C-alpha cells in the first residue's frame, strides 16, 4: 500500500501520528542574559503550541544551545540549566496533550555564534567587545565569511567538554519531556564545520581525512545515545552537501553527497534512527539552485543506499507535493519550515485537501 502523509511512523517504541513534521526554526526571542537567558517564554509556547493544535505530528524546537557560547545569537534557546528545563516542561506537556511528539534540536553554533537577530542588520556578527558578544570557536581559526569574527581553534580538551555538553543537554531534554533528540550537524554550525574540509583545516585526529573530520560528530552521537533511552529515537540533521566543487573559489573541496551516505551508515550503526537531510550553510560562496523539492534527492539517496529512515526538507509547500514525496518512498516524512509559519494549520488543511485525517482539538470539532 502507498504510504500517505497521514500514516503513523514508528521509530523504536515511539509512534509519530503522521508524516507532517515541523522543522527547527530559530525565533531569536529568549532573554540574552541573566537568569532567564535561553529560557523559553510565552512566545515560544504560543509558537509551538499553535502548530500542535494544527495537527502537526512532530515538532522540533529551534536550535537549542548546549552551552551559552554555543548559541547562534544571544537570544537563542538553551538547555544548559534547570531553569530552562522547568520552562520547557510546560511546552512539552501541551504538545503531548494535542497528540504531537515533542522533539528538541541540540546545537552548537561554532564559528557562526555571537550574531544579531536576523531582523537586526541581517544577523550581523556581534564583536566580542560589544554588549552580549563573545568570541566564537571552531575546528580551525577560519571565519565564516568576510566581516565575521575569526574563531578560536578548539583544543582537544575543549572538544571533549563540548561532547560532554551535548550529553548533559540530552539528559536535561529528557527531564524536560522531549521524546526525540535531534543532533544538529547541518547549516554550517559546529558539527558541520568539523565535517567539511572547507572549514576544518586541522591536522590532528579531528581533521584531515574523512575519519578525522567525522570523529567529533561520532563522539557526540555516542555520548547522546549513551544517555538517551534505548526506546526513544535520536535524529541527526545533516547538510548533505556544501554545494562546492573542486573548482570552488576556496582551495578546499567541501562536504559532498557521497560523504553524507558514508556518514549515514556510520550513524545508523551507532544508533541514529533517522536522518533529517538538508543542504548548504557552510560556504557563503556556494551556488545553490533553489527550487521546489531541490533537497529531496539527497534524502532519497540516503534512504535508498542505507535503508535508513529520512525526512525531506526545503520548499515543500503544497499537500500534493508532500504526499508525492512520502507516497513514492523518496522520504519517510516531510519537515516544513516557513510554510508552517505562514499556516499553523497546514496539516489540517492538507488532510482536508487529500482526504486524510490528523488530530484536531476537541474544542474545534465544530469547525
């Protein structure tokens, strides 16, 4: 039988009620400092709760930093202390009450940390000496682009500390009520920076060949999987390609789709249950031909060559389009971003258009 958007998907012991999921999207709306730094507030509750009431099967929080200096901006959410855990419990409890699975994206921004909100100077870097600014860190002392702060190269002890931060964050996320932990290895943030030779110029055990560049990612996966319950799934978000070639302006080729398939096999062996497949974000000079479904082939390839469940993302806006992706077996689920910002009830509207069914709050049964 053809899979539909409205069929459940079981990963380990967890069953997600449908295949319409919400991708992680930063809101830049937390307090930047003090006791409320990184703590979800009424905005975050309303933003996530509305999509749950709209029938979305799984909701992944915005990139949630595992440490204060791992935030993209000072206004990001965090999961490094118990105050944040307490505030998240209100959100996860409501999502579950609507039949939605709550997921959290655990993240470290690396060299792309300490930036403004996107609507302030287009997310310009905040210099270390400016209010709320700090010095970012990365695999190598290579800035993201012209005008970005040059990061400090991480030492091996600092790397070990960050791996431990991911494990600590996963423990707190479980305490906060999350049922899916997604490790953010995409979009030019710290794990992606280690993976790609475009940004990783190290010559020690965390750089050089494929094994060296993937070591950090695998250590984080092992650390998270060790503290995350065996009956709950772990996701990994990947940028399947840097969209660079050997003829790129930079003298180092980037991460490729071949690398992604190879890494996916390693991740699967270490207990990752699903690949959330995106692209780009690590090389500002990359040329990307953006169009509907433009990232789906990368997810499809991972699924076909590894047998691993995947979620597809990127300019998926129409119910027929989403159904074609899932129904044809190109992906096991779709993750919507901006379309769910435009329409929190997209899942309900898709069900109406395609003759499916999603959870509807009892208060809306007259609609």
